[in-house]
């Protein structure tokens, strides 16, 4: 997954993530008629911590790293959201992602607000031992503002269960007691949840199932294009294929494949693991990988980059359903075009909310010290995603608006109610 780039297209389309989320808030709030005070509170994070911390590298030198932790809104409960390690982490990006997490939690009715964190670094440049010291250093730097009832981090771009384990251990040492509930996405042996690694993709597929039912279409034989063949995209491909869908196109950072008769998914996965997907039969290579977004398919799953569907290409999109497994793949202006053209966009704050939902399940299991089977986790996830899809659809129909705006309306209404109950407005 790439990091948001603060750029502006020649058409004047703003792609700064912080500005995009503020626009989305304004659009949904105006339809709800929310009071101005609520809107102004929600347009800015409650707290943003900037930190710098020294780390001794393997060669004995000292390097100072910088990072952020943004906590958007805790009216309903503690904040929740990932930590990413990436050289292009910015303050605006972290703030925006914390805000999107608030609305993501709200649309699936989790008792959380949104949080997000990041360290400015390229993890590929460091050894495993150095990554451990960076992870522990960052947790030490933010330990005062996180905790099981304050703010619960999780994995994100270029972080993983092992990093979460190191961070949990560091926090537990600081507090003097074992505290698995401080972080989610951990290894199973120290309080991780079964079903967590597949949760984002599985939740996305559950919403696709409901959307296809909604449109009166069968998944059997439905054509699918997936941009991004990382964790979410690859698992989504496997799950959709298992439901009878035909995966006709996939792409990764190296290139894209397209076979209208259906790709040999097992071969694509084998090549992805051993070399590159471009070792697949050259007859099925797309010359321009971005063409994948414009293929005539039933279902398009953007699962990699942000801002890939814009004013430049929205009118060329032929998919009937777009399920946003990635964060922010569609710009606000492109959303309008897609809605006018009758494309059903399952927005990121709904489509990829499976990850945070199972993170919530992990947190609950940590607090209870009682753990569920994978089947139980998956069934609970299906219940949440199914109910949330139809709640969004109901609001979209009532207000004659698109699914993204409807999803924001559900979240905004819920958060505003909590703020009023607490006397904030």
C-alpha cells in the first residue's frame, strides 16, 4: 500500500487526505443538518503527539527517528488504529487516517474512536534487531497516551504481528504488568485473535456478497478484477474464487495480468511467492497496469493504492460494484461521477472494516481472557458486516445519496449523539 501523496491534479482535484476527509464530513453533516459545533469538533483530531527518539543501530551509531500518534475522537470509547513504518509518513496523513478510523468504527458500531500512528523510516533499510529497537523506542515514546482503555494500536503499512508483540512487551514492562489489551494484531500465543490475518479481506467479501444479492446477481461466474495482490487482495481473490467468481485480472507493483477467460489463480500465487506475477504467460500482460481499473467486470476491488480512481478515469470505469479494500482509492470528485453512472461503491470505511472489527474482537478477548474459535470469529464478523451493509443501504435510499455519504452519516449521527450525551456540545 502506498502512502498518500499531497498533490493536486491539473483539473484542480485536491488529493490531500486531510482535506478529503474534511470534505466528506461536511457533505454528510449537511445532509444530517448537524449543528456547526459538532462538525467543527469532528474536522480536527483531539490530540496529535509528535515524538523523536534515539535508536542505536547495529554498527553502534545513533539515529534519531520521528513519529506521530493522532487520536481523533473518544466520545464513544478509546481510540483505535494502526501504526505504520514508512519513509513518507506525514502529519496530515496520520491525522486523516485517524479520522477515517473514527468513521470506520462508527459505521460498524464499534465502541471506539479513531487513532493512527506512524514512524518516518524505511524498514527495508534495517535489520530485524534494528526494527525491534525502533518498535520498542516508538512505544516508549507514546506509552503515556496509549493503553487498553485509552488508545489501542494495531499493525498497518510495513508493520506486523511480531512488531505488535514487541510493542506490547515494552508497554507491559513500563506498566509493570502483562497488558495484552494495549495492542491488537499480535501473535496468537500472546493474545492475538484467530481470523485476524484474513479479516480485512473476509469482511470485504462479505459486503460484496450482500451487494450482489442487493443487485439480484449471482456470484457464480461473476468477473472480478483486483488491483493489489498483497495480503488483502490475495485473500479476497481466494475467497471470491471459492464462491464461484472468475478472477480475470490482478496487479501488483510490478505489473498487471488480464485474461477474460479467467486467470489460473494458483499459478499466479505461486509466481508471486517465487518470482513475479509477470512470469505468467506474456499474452495476458496488460501494457498499462492502470487499465485494470477500466476493465468490463462485475466487481472491481482496489486493494493497494490510494487516489487511483479520479476525475481522469472515473468515467471509464465499467465495473458494476467497486469494493474498496484499500484506504482512499476513490477521490470525492470521482465518487460523484461513479454515482451518476450507477456504479455501486462500497466505501473503504465499510468494505475494509473487517480488520478493525476483528481487532475489536481481539481486544474483547484480551479483556475477558477468554478466546474464541476461528469459526466463531468469522461468524461474528459476518454478522457485523452484513448488518452494516444493509444499514448503509437503508440510509442511502432514504436520503437518495451514495453509499459513502450514507456510511459517514451513520457514523456522524452516532458520534454526535455521544458528544451530546456527554455534554460536549
